């Protein structure tokens, strides 16, 4: 009777003929060293200011992950986010994102750079004057979404950031807040006679000016600006 063929043993024989059993560990270590060296170079590229950008052909990438600059700008303005070069990001880029970049570089045999990050200001190292997304630039103001990590944004973030979207939004918010404060103000503390509509209107004007003054002072003191102006600004007080 003929013995059955053990595929595992045959595989080991093929490998040992190619490099020898003593060199197996050395080859594995060399592969790991090359992999680690490549990953280190990618991390350095993410942390360094972009110089020359190599743009991939969008037709070879996943269409669902390609976004135009106008789409990114619109979302940043809605949620008060920043869209800046990756070297401004002060958190840790996850290893999964590094792996995705490494696969792309291996697939196209090029070194990628010019990465962008979309994130709240608190996650970025801004110069003085919750949910990051890592992008790779493409031709014609398109960007390829490489990786998303971290926690999702608060469900009320869009609503909370709405007053900072434009000057008109801020004025309207101050107007509504002044009406609310006027409505809950006990007018009996200011007059012993019957409260008239005119007195409520004068109180509203007083409160509107007070709230508006506080908002303006806070805005100038903290160097704040509207979402439409800061979405791609690297300055903290832009």
C-alpha cells in the first residue's frame, strides 16, 4: 500500500529546499523588520508637513470613499470641525489606518503624502493667530477617505454649533434668548403698577443689548470666529 501524501510535510520540504530550515526565522524577521520600517515611515509622513503630493487616479479607488472639497467644507461648517494637514493632529493615528496606507503604497508602488484630517479643534494642534477622519488628496479638489476612528459626534452638536455658523445665526440666537429672558423676568420687581407691553419691550431691548454685549466681548476676548471662516484655518484664534 502506498502512503498518503501529507500536504503540510510537502510544503515544508518545498520551503526548506528554497531557503533551508535554519534560515526560516531569519527570513521571517527580515519581513517583520521591513514591515515595521515601512509603518514607521508612514507615521513620519503623517506627522510631517506635506511637501510633494502624489495623487492617485480616482478611478482605481473605492467610489464610496471619494468626496469633493465642497462636501467636506459643508460638513465642517455644520458641525464646527476643522479640515487640516495630518501633522496638526495631536492624537494617535490608529494602526488600522497605517495598514490601509501601507496597502495602498504597496499596491501602487509609491510613497503617499499630503494627508488631511477632519476633526474638532480640541483634537488638533492649532497655532495661535470627537471624531477624526483621515483623507488622502486626489486631483481636482477631491479627497479619498482612508479611515475613521474614535467616537461619534454628540447627537446635538449640529444644533449646539448652529449659532456659530454665520453672523445672522448668532444674531437670531441672541434675539431668541433675549425674548426668553424677558418672558421669565419678574417685572413686578421693577414697577408697582400694572405691567404694560411697552415696559416689556423696553426690558427686551435692555436684555438684548446686554446679551449681545456679552457675546461680542466673549468673542473678541477668546478670538472666536464663525464656522464659515475657521473650517480650514490652522489658527486657534482665527
